[in-house]
C-alpha cells in the first residue's frame, strides 16, 4: 500500500508541477485563491483521473467552505468517465445477487445510462415489468479510493505546512471530509437504508417524490431503484416545459428541505442540481442517497426553537 501511494503521489506531483500548482510559493491568501491557482488545481485533478476527479466534483459543490473562484473552476471537471464492458457489469451483478441476469431481469440495456468514478448505471426491466436503474460499482474502486484518499490528505497536509493561507482555509479538514464521504458512498446498502428512511419521512410531500431502492436486490456493490424519467432542475428548458410555475417548484423544494431538517432530522446532504430532477408533470424527484445527514434529538430541538423564534420574532423562545 505504501509503494502504491508513493507511486501515485509521484505521478500526481509531476502533473501538478506541469500545471503550475506546485513549485511556486503561495505567499498570501489572494494567491492561493487566485484564478490561476484554481485553474491549475482543476487541470491537475482532471489529468490525474481516478477518484481525484470525484473529489474535485464534490468540492465544487461546497461553496459553503470554498470561495467561488475555486468552486466555479472545479465545476468544469468532466462529469463522467468511460463505462465498464458489459461482461464485467454482468459478472458483478451475478456475483453480488447470486443469480444469473436472466433470472432477475426481463432485459438489461447494455449501453450505460451514465458512468462516474464510483460506478456505472444501466436501464433494466425486472421480471414483473418494473422499469429500474441498476447501479454497479467499479471492481477496483475500493483500492482507488484508499490510495487517492491517502494522497489527497497527505497533499493537503503538505500544503498546510507550506502555506499559512492554506491553513486558514482548512484544506486538511476539507480533504478528510471528502474522503470520509466517498468511503461511506461505497456501501450501497447504506444508501438503500438512507433512501428508506427519507421515503418514510417524506411520503406526504406535495410535489416532491423519492424513488424506491429495492433493499432485497441491493448489496454493497449493486443497487437497484425505480427508474425516474426526468431532467436536472438546472435544465432551463425542462423546467419551462414541465407545466408547473417556477415559484411552485421552488416552494415545494424549499418546503421539503425545511421539513427534512426541522421536522425529520434526516436530510439529503448532496442536493446539487444533478440529484434533483423534474419530470414532465412538474414533480420533483430526489435521487442519490449516498450522502444523507442525521441530526441528533438535542440539536434538532434547538433548531426547532430557533425556527420558532424567527417566526415569532422573539429571541427568548
């Protein structure tokens, strides 16, 4: 493992040096957060590939921790990687579910619907006619996350040692959070449990739905869920053509999020536009429950009292 990490770190260092990310002194916070540094970071992650692209994509959504100059640049990272050969997909599914593909499905689309660093998705039809999405984890992703995670945290520590600006930003804490989050996402049964909890809590939402993940057909490396035919809420045309006024969509989405946080204590923790879809009937759909936040009862009560105080304009509540 140590040799693998060293080799990977050497490879990334060469790429970072070529892009100008390392080899020059970052004397101030302004230099650390400059467009040139942001571009060098994005190019380094993109060319390094593997899980570093995933780390960059997640970081691009954290505008609560990172400045726009960084998140805007990281948002340009390519959103997909090549799919897996279908024989590999078949082998993973059959090994995980302990049955042949023909026993489980009426049909499986051999062309991937989407491909990402952790896994690939395919459309399929179950034997009873239900249309589903099958998510299959890449065979080598566990090792990739372990190696690239060590590299990312080690690089962040090195950067903090060399730059006071990096210490103020807290790049080590951010790196550790990213690695922890991705490691949790590797267990698809956790995502199925998150999905079940949110479906129970939000069953009555008006205009917002959550597709079902089939726990009996889900393992650590294979996940099967209802197919959702929709487009990202960032698709302006899809939003305009869904038939629902934008203000109604916005209100339904906000109501659901506030209820998740202030009532349920369990909420979707990765609500970027790709994880919120709108269908042609104007219904909003949450997908991808690898990252879900849980609020303990004491904190939840405190949040509820704060919300009540804001509503009544009374800080003593």
